[in-house]
C-alpha cells in the first residue's frame, strides 16, 4: 500500500448485495485502480439469507494517470461493479454532514443532547430545523441558531400537521428525521414516505409498561434493568428495525425518580449512537432487522 497522504480526499462506500465469490476482490481492485488507500474496512456475510454487507473508508491519493479521483468520477467508475453484483450502494465524502430534522414534544433531554453533540462536531449532522407540537423549546433551539417550527397536532388537524412536516422535509432537503421523544403516532402514509430515513427512541419497558409514567410502573414492579431502544420508524408502533440499545442495571434502592434519570441517560446514548451510525453509513436495513458495521 502506498504511503497515506493526509491531505487526500476521504470517502465512505457502503454496499450490500447477494453473497457470491469475488465481491471483496472486485471492490478492493476497483479502489486500487482508482489510486485509493483503504483506511478501514468492515464486512458481514449473513449466512441464513446469503447476503453480503460492506463498509469501506478510503482515501483518494491519485495515481500515475493524474490527480485524486473525485466523488463523481468514483461513482461513475463504480457502476460496472454495481451492475455485476447487483449492489445497493452509497458513496459519500467522509465526514459529510447529513441534513437532519428533529421532532420533539415536551421531554427535552434527547433534543438537548443532539443539539450539543452537533454543535461540538461529535455528530456528522447539520440540524436544519426542529418541529414540535408544543412551543416549549423554541428558546433553546433558536439560541443554537436553528429554525423552530411549532406545529400543533389534534385528531382533527393531524393530516394537515403531517403535510406541513413533509413540506419542511422537502424545503430543507432533509435526509434524516429524528423523533427525539416526539409523542405523536405517525400515520402509515407518513411512515411509508419516511421509510429508512426516520429514527425513533423509546424506553425498553415495552410491551410490559405502556402508557403514562412507565418508569413509575416499572418501579412498582421492582425492575432490575432500565433501557432504551432506537429504531427505524415503520407502521408497527415502536417495533421498527432496531439500530441501538442501551441498558443499565438498577436495584431496590432506586426511587421512581432515579429510574427516570437513568432512563434519560440510556435514551440519550441510544439515540445519539443510532444517529451517528446511520449518518456514518454503518447501518443496513435487512427486512425487520439491521446490520450495523461499527
């Protein structure tokens, strides 16, 4: 391998396709021909359904024929490999920020966490707007210099509210919608429109403790773990393909309020992990589950 040039342009290639011989050879050979150095490579071969998943972080240092390859030239040149193996693929500049729209209701811990992590550059996201069915968080959102949209929702106005959301998705060219404790059930039509590009977070007591004050219900039953699940949104309420989970042990000394606090921590971490992995091209949908190449 050539000596790595720290000034070289870096890219991330994510792909999946039916499993067969020669995939890794074809991809690595393509990168060699394009004058690229592989910096990180992860792969997974799902034996039950014979499907292959791969993520490669590489740098384009250029070859003897000219300067470094560009994103457009790499995409064009990779098409024959894609067609040969029937690949589903994405190629982006490494570190390129995804355009993200956050939705939130009254609980602000996940919103605040995402705002902070985005602000310090910990997440590869550009938060282009925040939508809420309550006006409570306008101040903190606008302090971050981000547009805030109050879109109230009632049973009668839900279709109009969802239409407004889709308008914002189109207006801001949104790549990912994050439900950061947005306490409204999305319609089947909206979940279909956002398939594969909407992430939700919820506590992991479901289906045991539904409805109001689940942590208080759990405390009354003496639970020994508290957790959270981040998943893609689909028509099955809180049952979409899981991306990230967090669990902490608790015991009889925890009050109901202590469980709530522990739950907030797990929700923040599970959601931020899910957003990061999705935006870094590490998450692949495989039916009702995901493959995450961390």
